């Protein structure tokens, strides 16, 4: 996966089976490429996404399922 790529779990049976149902997709951090799981509300832009890497503090929101809006780091 490249940074900012998103794979929907419903389109990937082997991943879907391996991941808790609360998660909706796998997303590669646009800044560092670390893979993280996101929920449906994050995918729809309701909740922000925070990179899971402890060497990266990237925060962003997914807009219209396609575009990333970067949020300021507090
Ligand atoms: Zn990151």
C-alpha cells in the first residue's frame, strides 16, 4: 500500500475475517505509511483519524471518502 491508500475490509475477505467487526477499512498514513484500522465513522469523516505510529503525529479527516484534510497537531 502507498501512503493514503485505503482498502475497504468488505472488499477484502481475508482481511475482513482477521479484523474486529468494529473496523471498516485499512488506511496507510499519508505522512509515514503506517497501516492503521479505521471505523466507519472515521471513513465517513465524522471522526478524525490519528496515525498509530509513535513516531508520527499526523491527524486528518477523510472528506467525501476520497480527500484527506490535515488537522493541526495540538
Ligand atoms: Zn503516520
